[in-house]
C-alpha cells in the first residue's frame, strides 16, 4: 500500500508540472554521503519545475552504494530512494536560492539474506520514505547553470539518517 501511495504522488506531481509549461524547468546531478550503513556514497538525479508564487515541484532518485554489514563478509547493503518533492524557493540574491523542501516516496534497502545458526533473516525491504531538507543553489556562467548543496533527513520505517549532497545542474 505504501508503494502505491508513493508512486501515485510521484505520478501526480509529474502531471502537475507538465501542465505548467511557462515555468523554468531544471535538472541536476547529485553526489553525496549518507550517514547510515545502507547509505554511505551516493549518486542521483533531480528534475523539477518552478511553480507560481515561488513554489517548486519535482522528483529525485538517489542510489547509495552502502557498505559491508560485517567487514570482510561480502554482505553489502545498498539503498535507493524515489521521491516526489515539493518546496518553497527563497531568493537570497538575484543569482542564488535557498529551498526548504520535503520529499515523499519509497526507499528500498537491499542486502543478502543472512543465515545464523540455521535461522535465515531477510535482508531487504521497501518502505515509505519522508525526507525534509534544505537546498542551496547558485547560478554561474550565463545563468542557465547552477551548483549547490543540500542536507536531508531521511525518515524511513521509524529510522532516521542524515545525508549531505552536492549538485550541478541546468535551468531552462
């Protein structure tokens, strides 16, 4: 049920943004670090659109390579996030923005099943993820390109972790 709700939210946001063709559209790559065993180094992409009255809507996909659960064991846990995001843009100057946002979607953590003493434990799960955060963007070049950074609090199935990311993107 959580997967259906999250995917419905992503689809609704894409439908809403596609109907607002006069606003600025942006896309960016993300590179960062999450402070949790299933996160660590991560890469991702974000697409979005500036909505009326400084609101912003978009979607983000992040893939974290994780790390070994027990050093030398070969058992690695990885996590990916797919989320619809909404935020409010605060223009700190003519070429920079601060954007508090919240994302809602799914997080999938995968790791191999582990057997100890004849008991096997499933290593993965897909859960609802809610991610409040704040992003900073600064234009450079002709103003169509930007770089930035962001901090996110990943709330997944009663657990929380923090991630920090750098971004590089285009606005058109």
